């Protein structure tokens, strides 16, 4: 059973001025675990792959909060780099999306 607060646990613990750093943590996590999340190896992380990871008993609550962020923002992340017609997150999408977030903070 998971704690209902895991979805926002990465966010609740930080002050507004620290958000840029913590969005950076999500970006780093997404890069580091990209190949593991991309279970079918097609170079894109689809919603189904994120949902499967979210339900994995080996994923920590903090990691689940990062995965939930990716799920909740999936469409915007996919559209960030506009490098493919795939309905999945590419490495380029991750970089473009988090660069945009950083420019807004």
C-alpha cells in the first residue's frame, strides 16, 4: 500500500526558491532511468510504461512522485522538442521541457 502523498512528496518539502533545483532532480532522474522506463526499447517512454513503473514494488515513493510528474505532464513533455510523431517521451523531449521550465522559474 502506498502513501497518498507520494504524488506531491517531491514538491511539498521545498520552498519556492528551490523549485528549479528540484525540477532538475526530476530531469536527472528521467535521464538516468530512461532505459529502464523504456521497457520496449523503442527510444520513447509511453504512458503505459510509466504506469507499469508506478505500480512496481521496487520503485521508491520519491521515484513514484517523479514518475507521477512525468505522467501528469506527459503530453507537454512529448510536445516540448517536437522531434517525433511518437506518443512517447524522448530524451530530447526531456531536455527541451525542463529547459523551458528552468527559463520560467
